[in-house]
């Protein structure tokens, strides 16, 4: 499925990037064309037609074909060592979910708007563009810069497992095992951290975390405190059941955020401004939040402290 295109502003964009911008800022691009041969594209599963569990992508307009050997995909160089490896079996999964958390890309103007009488790119230019895209983007993949998309995907997986468990009349233990095995079958890369899944990439914020690697931590009943330009969200540990009192004690968890000194109000994304306003309202109203955050955890003053570096990597909602 093609995932790279030029928009009407001649910016090279990916389908995942367009979906992220729509979710965070409501941005909708109206026109797309192949970033290689400039054939006319339409968007699918990016805007109002988006379905959770389906990958965003582009497709050719009716009656339109790619030029020459172009297929809408980048050319990815394969090292000699990789070429000798056996072909990996592609796992068929129930849903398509983001496979990598990335930084929010900055729009780049690369294309030139074709004018009347402009000739389409030739085979040499098309191949050059495809090779460059292969070096920069790699093979087609479903990525996201918004933690929200990953959290909602994980929650959909859990809901699906609950429905399956109910249909099969599974006991609680078997249901929990189904959730674990299903989440483990979906890969998730957190920036450069590979070999993680939708199970191992997540961790409870009130647990002790011995590994220093960053993860997606989550907690309930968080209270917001505004700090100097930033904020803190604090959640007390959940009460343990009597049957597991011998387990390791739970800890208070806090998310800390302080905006970079280089931030200027005019340069902050609209989605970040809105998020800060929502947190301010939650602090003033004393609203309890369920929150998820991507970051590293440290044990400080008997508290699990998670430092948030980017507001794209925080997702919260009012406690139900």
C-alpha cells in the first residue's frame, strides 16, 4: 500500500503523518499525488474514514496508473548479509496497528507543482526519488508520533480479547493469557528500542522498574499540579488485594514536564497548547485523570518519577 505522497503544498508526507496531524490538529490535506511518478492519489483511512485497526495509506484515483516501473513504493537497499537470510514468514494479524513510535516530522517542500504542459518525471528521476525515499523512510510501515494512537490500539486489542473470551466462555485466567499472547503477537518499536511488543512496551507506573529503558507507563486517578510553565501528574498506588499482599509494594508515581527553554508560544503546536489548557482546567477542577506517558522512570524520594520530554507522548482522559 503506497504510504508516501506529495500534498497540494508540494510537501512530501506519509499517510501516518497525515493521520497524526488530523488527530492532533484537525488538519486535512485535499490533494495527493505519488511522490515518485506524480500519479493522482486519494487518501484512505486517514481522515473521517479512519478505522482503528486499519493502516492509513494512499491509493490511485480511478482510471489512473503509475508511470513505467513505479509501484508507489520506495526502493529499499538490501545488504548482502540480509539477502542471504531466509525469507521471514509474514504473520497475518486481526488488525493493523502502529508498529513504531517516532518523532513528529517537520513538513518539507520537495515537490514542484506540475503546471500546464509540464512533462511527468522520466524513469531516471522516478528511480532516483524511490531510492532516496528508501534511504529516508525504509520499507512501508505504520508509524505514529502520537502516543494516543498506540494507547487506543492497545485498548482495542484488550476489548477484542474480552469479546473473544466471552464468546468462547473462557475463565478469567484463560482470558488474561489470551490478552497477553495477543498483545505479544503485535510488534512495537519505541524509537530505537526494537524487539518490543504491545505487551512488553507497556508498564504500570506504580511498579518498581529495574530496567532503565523508556516504556509506556500508565496509572489511574492522577491529580494535576501546575508548575513553572509545566505540570506534574501524581497517582497514588492502587490498593493491593489481600491475596497478593506478599507481592512487591506499589509506589506513588509522578509525571514531570517542564517546557524546553527554547519554546516560544508561537512555535508550539496547536495540539500542545490545547493539551496544556486541558491540564490547567483539570488542575483547577480537581479532575482525576487516567494517564499514559512515554519516558524513562527513576526512583526519587520514594516515588517513581517519569520525565516527559514531548507532549506528543502524553495521553490522558477523565477517570471513568
